[in-house]
């Protein structure tokens, strides 16, 4: 099993010479367009992407990157999509508009559409003549997708569904011509009528669709986000995506498959930050030294370089696995890339701003915009809190057994374990408590924590250990390839890999120490107690330090 696993992550995925040429041909014009034609400050200020910028993006084919060529798209791989995302992410509003359209909006058609549906809708979506949106979230159901209330009722003649309900936070909601809409339908199972979620392809032209006014957001201000209401929208039965009642799975597959590209987009932004900031640090003088000579400033550049390197390594390892035929679903890896990159991205942008001091805080420079734009990353496409639960629970059934038996080896830094972790993935859903090998007489978690699904603070540490193991695996695999093929600057990659792995190893050890029984390092119960008292009072509990009432 370990051998198979190593085959998945070692050697690092490579693309063919032809694909590399194709990438070069595509990257150059997209790069040129973004540096010459995109005015990000204007988009941010006006809260709108100008029509001429939208036209330029369409002409470059960026609305159909992964749509197969037979339907008018570029037909590119996940790896190529990730590469282009490095450039498109340089404007947050454009990146989100493009991703909402293809990574989620039209993705349902690619994953579950019939041949007739694909032929009818994909060509105009690939060209950008039609814009797509993904309509899942509702006022009463954010992360809890199963609780959606929008209804789709079959008409008496059985020819169409009538959709009623309301969706919120819909990216492209005001622009979209084609919407992938999730609604409850009545399904008969074993003679019993049940409400199950179905997915529908809905045209704005069907009528009855009302878009609310655009939300006024902190960042990604030029991307259109609004409420979309459905009032008796008639949808022909042939517009059901996949099978009736099979919508929940489709929604999850759509979301799971898009997250990996957040790694390359965040890396793209950080590389840009390094370029912008290093020039300033190398020329600005204080105390008769340049900023670049100060240790605390150097640390910021090392942090940016390490983060960009790890994100890139994880993103392209995951994209490469997704592009291989017959490799199992990579939603666990994609979730890890998303959590790591969205959090690292926010920290790095903030540190880049800090290098410029007061200048970085002004609108004369792009740092404050990047800071606002990247704040959405830990929130959308699955909040990092929910994704950590998913990572921990998915990784745990197998990893629990490994963790229990191998803590000693972990402490010696056995990297074989980094691979073993991802051997088996939990494919079934979780009901109640599961013995995950972390408890019992040989376990590392206190027996009082057996209802593991509810123990979020335990699961958070487990998720962070797993994320760091995958990150270590990715940089080791990438750097091994770089050394083997003699890639230029591979000695710098070795330096980054050693630095990151040594840091991640100590962090993992600390989290795993906290997971041991009666660990004095573990403050979870105190944290919960503090939170409980604050929440019960709906306020900060302490008396003011100037009070004298006993």
C-alpha cells in the first residue's frame, strides 16, 4: 500500500513538452493583458469590472479554460488552470468572477451534464457570451447545505419544475444568464416520500428570477455578489442535472474539485508581493542601513518565500494527481491546499504591507487592496473551520491507527509516515461516535473525548497535523524532482524544504503532545470555559480595571 502511495506523490507530477509549450503561449498574452489592460484600483473604486476588460478576458478564452475543445473551450488540464490562476489572481475581483463562472458555475455541466445539456449550454458559456453562477447558499443555510429550503415542485403535466426560494451571496448573481440551482424535490424511496436536493440548470430567460442589489463588500469589490430570488421559475424536466434527488452529491463534487487552485492563486499574489516589496526594502534607508539589512525585515521575506513555495508545491502536486487517470478523488488534498493557502496568503500580504509601513496603509499602493481582497479566502468555497473538520474526520480513520502506533517514529521525524497518512480515505459518512484508534488503552486522546465528531478543538489539531504532513510531502516530492533533473536554483529549493519541514515537524510534535492524555500543554477545557462565560453574558465578563466596587 505504501508503495502505491509513493507512486501517487513521488515522483512529482511533470507535464509534457507540448503542454509546456502551450502554457508558454497562453501565459504570455494573459500576463500582458493583466499588466497593460487591467486597472485594479479603478475596478475596486467603481465596484465593477469595465465591459472592455470583460471583453478582453473573453477574447483570451479565460471563461472556458477547462471546457473541452469540442464545446468551444480551451480544454486545459487542472494543472494549466492552476497556472493561469496565478495570473488572474492578481486582480481579486476578476479572479472571483472567472472562478464563480467556471470553477463552480458551469462545473455541474462538466461533472454531471448529459451530452444534450453540454451541447446546448457549454459553447456560449465557454466563450463568455453567457455567464454562469452557482446558487446553493441561502439565508438559513450557509455551511449546512442539507438544510436548504428552496423548493422545486413538479408541474401536473410532469413537463417542468417550478422553483421557489431565495439564494444569498451569489457570485455573478446579477450578471448570470445560466444558473446552477439547488432545490428540494419530493422523491419516493421505499414507498416513502422524502425531500431530497436536486440540481437544475436554470436560464434567466425562463422568467421569475430576481437579482437583488449588489452587496457592498470589504474586498473583491468588483465581483458581483447579490441575492437571487426564484418566483415560480419554470424549469423543463430535461434541465435536471444528473438524477432527481442526487443534487447534494453534485454540489459537494463541484465544490471539492475547485479548491485546489487557491494554492496557485495565493502563491501568485505572494510572488507579486515579493517583487513589489523587495525593491523598496533594498533602497529605503533607516539608521544608515537599508531595510533589507534588518533581521526582522529579512524574516518577512523568508516567510513570503516559504509560503509561496509550499502553496505552489501543494497546488501542483494536487492538480497533477487530479490530472492522472484512475487516481482516487483528491477532495481531501484540495481542502488542505485551500486551508493552508488562504491563511498563509492573508498573513503574507499583511507582512508585505508592514515592510512599507505607513505607505503600505495608503491607497497609493496596492497592499491595502490585496489585504481586503484576500480576507474572503478563508470564508468562501467552504469555511476553513468546516474544512478542518472534514480533513480531520476523513484523514483520521486510517491515520488514527498510524498515529497511535507511530508517535515514537514521528518524534524521530520518520517521513514514511507522511505518506502513510494518506493511504486510506474515509469514504463513508460519520454517524455518532467512531473509534478512530485515537482512544482506548493504547490511544493518545483522553477517553472522555470519544464523541470525537463534537470535539472540534481536538479535530482542529488533527487537521493541522495532516495539513502540515501533506505540505511536507509536497515540498519533499517537488525538491527531489528538482535535484534529479538539475533544475536551476534547486539548492534554494533544498534550503526552503529543510526550513519548512523542520518548522512543520516541531509544530506537529507540539500539537500531538497536546493531544496526549492529561497534557499540561493543552488548554482546551479552559478555552471552552472562558468562551462559555463570555457567551452566557453576551459580553466581556471582567470588571473594569478602574472599578472599586467589590
